[in-house]
C-alpha cells in the first residue's frame, strides 16, 4: 500500500489517500521499550509486515523512556534519526504540544474496523490528542517473590505493603522517576486514590509524598528499563518491585518464576505511537504504511497473544483469545479484568504532561540527597 500526503481542509493534521501498492528499500528506526513488550510487537506486526515488505528493514531502539529528552535534543541539533516512537500518553501530549510529534487525521491514516467503523470511533476517547495513535491499555503494578522466608508465610495484599518494612523486609525496586511512585506514596500516607492529584498539585503534597518514600528509600533499587524489575525478581535480588503488568505475565506465566502479581492500586495507562515531526517524504510514506498495518483490528488483537496488554481498539477486544504458544486464556491476565481492577489508580496523563518537568527535577534532587 502506498500513501500520498494530503492536507485536510480543516486542520494542520496530515491525512492520507491510498494510491497504489509496494514500497521501496528502506531502514526505519522504531523506538520502543525493549524486553517482552518489544518482542510482542515484533511477533504481532513487525515480522508480519516485513514478510509482506521485504525491502523494509526495522532498526530497533529501546529508548522509549527517554523519548521526550531525545527528541528535544534532535530538534536542537536539527538531526532527526528516529522514524516512529512508542510513547506513553503523557509524553505524547508533551511531544505534541512542543511540535515534536506530527498531528494526523486518524480516519485517513489508520485502518477502519472490519465492519467499516472509522478508526476515530473504534479507538474512541483513547485518541487523547491529534498526534497520538493508541496501541494498548496497560498498567504498572507490583510483582513479589512467593518464597521469602523472612515474611513467615505472609503475602502482600495491598500496595501499602510496599512501605511495610517490618512485615515485608527486603529490597524493593521502584522506577527512577516520580510517576506512580508519588501517587502510591500519598495513597499509603492516607490519601484516597481519587484525591492524589489534588494533593500532589501543591508543594506540601509533593513534600508529603517524598517523605513517605523516604521511609523505604534505603531499601530501594531504582530501575529505568521495563525489563529491570523482572530480572531482579528472577535473580532474587529484590523481594518486590514495580513494573508493567505484561512483563510480570512473561515472568510468571511464561517463565514459571516463583513470583506473583499484586493488582491493588495498579496504575492504568495508555501507550501508543507518535510520528516525529519533520520526517522526509519517503520515510514518512513508509511510516504511514506500517502504522496503518500495525494498528489494524487484527494486529492489535494479535499482540495480546504474546503479552497481557489490552488492545486499544474496541473491535480487537472480541478477538483476544489464548496465548500464542502456551494456550493460556489471556482475558483473565488483562489489567482490565474485573477481578484485577477492583481498586485502580486512574493515571492522569494530562496532569503529568503539565507537571512532569517540574516534578522530574524535584524527584531527581530528592534521589541525590
């Protein structure tokens, strides 16, 4: 499928018209997050796409967590080397607001559902702005070892057990950024999940969250890559740690590690593609073609065969079945399953887009103390 760019009549968003077939020899640098998540993308749509387009080659970069800083630096240097970036929703908002991500017309760029429903309706309100192409609903939650002798048979049951060093001694792993850590800290200091962003909007609330984190700081190993916590759990270097639910599924169900998952106060979030602004026409045409393929109904359903993240399309959900190799029904392992979502932190990506730079500075200064 070959795409030609056209400007919509009503906005600056870029749209597409289908013009023909076949692409051309090209390397595309695709940025994601590594580990089991990147492998699920490779299995579900990268490899199938390359089978249809053998002249297109993907170069994988695992710098998803650094997308905002890296794209800012590329703009400053006038040297754009990335073609497609997997970003969380709050980062996509910042990149779009700063002109680093390209606005698109979803119904022109993305495939309709099999019944003809336009992409904008199929994705619904998960299209959070004109630059964001949704892929998955996921959560950040905790895994814990099930064989810790010092716990004397006790099992963590709430997120606040992460802060209980008396009953659950041992090293923890937390992400080396404020997101989620601040919310969990406030919640475990007595703030209702529904109120954490109101409290966190004040200097006093930030100080309160950091003070709570101080109570476990000397027992924390800080992680940056999504694969870090599963590896630390598997090696027994920590007794519990936060990471993405799909990484824990991979560790527990696929690898059979003595680990279980703590769903309490899991933080729901969205993840999707953004297209960097300023791509030359040939690279942009190739990116459009791949994104159209990779985010269609079947491909997003296929990704759920490899990792326990919910597909962002409504039309994909009924197609989610069993794991591709294990034969395990994937529905019960999704963060949206009723038994897993009884007490959920609804991650406010708009709030974080507004406050992220400031809280990053505060958090990193606190880490250095």
